[in-house]
C-alpha cells in the first residue's frame, strides 16, 4: 500500500503497548502513537518499552512520518523527579521524541527547563474540566491539553476558542467512572494508586447501593457493577468533533491486543478520510453497521456509549450487569440437550469463532464455545448445534455473543498487519566506462548518494537501460517504490546484475536509515548525565560535596522558622449548620471551613458571619468538581468576593485559575491535597503561577520521608515562606464522578442526599449526591487518622492541622480532640499505644 500523508484532518492518535502494537497502528493509518517507557507511565502493568525498544520505536515512527508521544503522566516523588526523570528522557529526546504527556506540574517545569523544544501535552490526569484549566496549562508552556473525558462538545469548543491550544480528546475505548487524576479508590482499598499508573480497577467490581434505612436500590440483584462504564465509541460524532475543530482524536487501549489497535485505528482512519472527502455532506454521515459490529467484536462491554458529548450522564452509559468484554450479541439459545446446544444466529459463523453464553445473571459465569471447522465448513448462517463443555446452566432464550470473529481477524492480519507501506522515491543512476557507478535516491527532504564499482567496457552484451530499470524496481519488501528514475548510460557499459542488486540494496538501506534518524536532535545537547543534577543545584550547593551527593538543602529547624508547638492553626471542616455553630464556639479550633457543596448561598453568608463573630478564621472550600457554567460561575463569583473569607480552598488548576482571574477576590488561596504537590518543582511552579497561594495541603499518598525530601528540595526562601497543611483526621473523597448512582439505579429525584455503597467486603462507602451540578462524591468508609504517628521531622513546616468532621458525631469529635491533645503533649512523636498505623505516612505508595 502507498502512504499519502493526510492534510487538514485531526490527528488520529493510537495506543501502543509493544512494538507489534506500534507497527499495527502505523499500518492501520495512525498519524501519531502514544506509548509508555519503563517509568512514569499511567499503565505501569502494560508491556512498556525498554530504552532500546523506545529508540527503535522512535526511529520506526519517524521513518513512517508519524509522531510518537511518551506518557510521563504519573505524579513524581522528589528523588524520582530530580534523580531519574532527566536520564530517563534524554535518550528519547536525543532521538527526536515528539512530545510528552504529563500530569505532574513539577515535571512540567523540569521538562520545560531541561528540554526546551520538547512539546508538553497536559494529560487527562491533570483534570482540566474548564477552559480556565486549559489557560493554566498554556501558561505553563503546554502546547496541547487533553480535557477530562466528561466534557461536552460545547465545553471542548470553548476550551479551543478561549485558549487556541491544541485539544486532544478520547474517542474510543474504556471510560473511567471518576474524573481522571482525582481517584483514590484503588489506592485506599488496593494499595495501587491510579496516580502512579497502578490502578487495580475497583470500579469494575460489584457494589450494592443502599439508602439510609438499608433499602437496596440496585435495579435488580444482578445489576451490581454500578461503577463500570461502557466503552466509548465516537464514530458518529466525528463530524461534530472535526467542526470544533479538535486537533487529535485518541484511541484508548495500551493494554489491549494488536488486532484491537489495528482494527479500531483502521476504522477511524476510514471515516476521517471519508468525512473529509465529503465534507459538504457531513450532516448526513452515518457509519456503516458492519464497522460498528467489527468494533464490538474487537472489544465491547455489552454495547457502546457515545459518552458525554451530548449528555451529562445516564443509566445507558453504564455496563452495570457485567464489566467483561462480551463481544457482539449474534444470536440466542434455542434448545439444550446433553452436551449439545442449538442456537439461532443473526450473522455468519466461521471456523474458530469463539462464542460466549453468559449463564449467570451478573455475566460472570459463562460457557465458552469454539466453532469447529468440521461442523461449519467455511461459514454458516441461521441455526447450528455445537458441543458444549457443560449445559446445566444454559437455558433457551439466553443471548449468545461472539468474542472472537476469525474472519475479521484474518482480514486485519492480511490487509493491515501484513501489508507493506511504500513511500515514493525518485532518483538517478549514472554509468560511464572507466568511472565508478553513481546512484542517487531522493525521498521527502532526504537524499543519499552511493558509489559503486568502476564500470568496465562490455566484451559481449552491454547492459541496457531496461536491465537497469527492471533491477532497480525490484523493491520487494523494502518500504519504497520508485516513481521516477532516470538512467544515464554510456554505450558499451558492462555491469553484473549482482553488482546492481547490491548497489540498489545499499542505496535503499542508507535512505531508510537516514529517514529513521531524520528528527534526531544534535544541537545544544548536554554532554554528560550529571547535567540534570547540576542544573538543579545552586552554586552554593556545588561547593558542598555532601549536598552534591544529596542534591538537597538542609531543612531549617524549629528555631530557624521561629515556630513552636503552640502555633499550629487547627481547622475544622464542617458539613452542616449544627456543626458550624457548635464548633465555632469550641476553643480547640482556630478556624472553620465551609465546603461549598454542603451549604446554600444564604447559609454560607449567614453561617460565615456567625463564625467571624465568634472570633474564628473562616475558610471556604470550592466544589471538588469545577465545570464552568454561567449559573455556577455567577454564584461562585458572588460568594468568593465576600470579605468574610480568610482563605479559599481550591482543588484543581481550574479553580485556582478562576480565583486568580476573579475581580474583587483578594483573599489568600489554599491548595487542596488534590492540587498535587509531590515535589519541590511543583511548589516552584505553583509559586510562579499563583502568588496568592499561601498554603498547600500535603498529599495523602506521600510518606513522611517523601514529604521531608520535598521540603529539603525547596530553596532557602521557600523553606522560610511556604507553609503546609496536614489532614490529621477525617474522611477523604475517593471518587468524584459526573455519573449519578441514583440515576444509574433508576431512583433519581433531583434532590441532593446521602447513600451508601457496599463492596464485596461489606465496607460501606458513603456517597453524597450533588444535584446543583449533578455529580457524586464517594467517601472513605472510615476516617483517616495521623494521631499517634511521628510527624516531628516535618512539623516545623506544617502550620495548619485540619480535622474533617464529615459524618462524625459530637462524641467522636470529642474523642479525637482528647487523643490529639495527648499526642501534642508528646510533641507529635509516635505513640506506641496507637490503635492503627497509617501506611501512607509510614511507607507511602509504590
């Protein structure tokens, strides 16, 4: 097949979990490929590329005029960022890496400073849910942003209009239940963090939803996979996405098989080209049914969803009965006899097809059948009887799915995977008696010159122009095709065909090698690996060999910061008026925080005034999910501009940018824990972006040692001025979702409330439904507690201790206060008698 580069179309971006996946994506027509290396990728359990494989992949992609992006989209600890990231990226940068996909703003800063011409794309893990988040990404030097998958076409269009950034969107594959970058469910209950690329996918497990009196709300006892979305298919949305215009269309699936990558990419390539060629008729566009069927048989959880493009959420978006890949429904069971199943099929069966009959209502137990050649021949449509390994659970009327379509896979292998892409080459060859043969080949912007043996005078039959052309056009599996070739031939020249064959092979090999390295960077490269370390050290540190080894500043002690144990400000986050009035009179707490989602506008003003009158500091926590719309913005602008606030919590860059742009808002800003600061570079970056950010809440997944490393990595001025807040006790939201569990279970009453989600271990996670902006928060089943842990090493930098009183009774709060005061008397050192140990604080997360 000849490859003609497409113009004026969005980039088609395909996944690659191995070199075979990469070749499949290129063969299927992807314009760019994204993949992960051995570190820092959000798919830690994929078959990621070694350094050597990645360099080979870069050269392969560049030879084929495709771009290759590297996923560097995990949060990074201090030592990882400064001691590993530079060396990890350098060989890929040197070999022409086209871009990196990044979540950690500290990594953004590091890459921008050390690899200045490398494109940085803001990962969907960055949780850009509003055009303001994209503005922040642009201010950080990013050239592209991948917004949250929950955004509508209108929201995507506004991001493009307001920023001019390249916009990349997911168009096909798995969806997360939670806003990407905000999920702690796998981390809290499986010890595998999505922020570190190790998500255990607890969203694909069964749950029971209950109301306050214990009534089960699941639509049936078989509908248990309440957090499991269907896979996204956006074929029918392509014209709308192209009209925005979106710059890159991304296919999910770095952990899926090669046939999936090839088949899905080829189908999207087909329709992008088709729509472009018939642009004036795009309003009538409809994908062909057979292509939808092919996508279903490559991977599908029962059926597809069009996702959030034109709707906020919905029951039909969820694969609540089963999270498995079922394939496509192709028929039903007619009758069952001993070891035999008779089935009716709406489609043609082929030898080696794999059929699936779910025999349990939850879809977890299934009978798998393989269509044998002897029963089917070449193909069969209508009715067929097949042997079954067990028939006890199979009943007439049960649906039959095809998980493997042998004919489809054969088509993919023959027409995509085994195809050879040919690139047009021009050239000329000169043969003069007594002079060396000279061959020149030209492809794209590159050329090669090859000198051959000295041409002799023919004693018998001279070589002819036809001989030369015939030999030169024998390109075979070489990825080139001669489209124009000139022969300059003296009379009477002799040249063995074997010599001409060698010169042809050498010429094409040289041309291929030159095209493989055409994007390599050769100028202004660091000469030694220590460059990345030394660049991030001050001249004072370089004078100190010990600091050169540690690459860190010594952390000031308590006296240097002029702090003492009496100066920690204690903040209570309260969730109703009763709590607010009770604890604003409590001398234990110095300040009260009011979360926006749990109070009306009037309550925020009235309760806020009461708290201020009581002499407490007053804080507002913005919504955990910020989706800019006129109604929400007007309300937030009014409330945030009130003079009563001593500080406002912001949880993502969307909210932080909103506050920075808000006229009349002069209060200080506190970065919530989900505005991730995992390293000192992130602190530097947020300092540069937001000079009103005065306090940063420490992330819950870092250990004390890792936090200490981050603090030691800060420069002297930052160590003296940057303050941190630490959650001492309270529940944490582990999921923030645009979906509504009430709606999924058919009980939506458009009223905010509380539900309980019970997992298979009988843990009950509290769910709060927020109907003003229609989203759910899922909370830990038990409060997190640091009381009794040793925080002394970093305590001089922790100016604020926060207590989250969500779902705590008055008696429970009283107990927490007593335990805290006892711990404080011990100068926040470890209590030997503490009931439990916080694994994050002691060990961090992998």
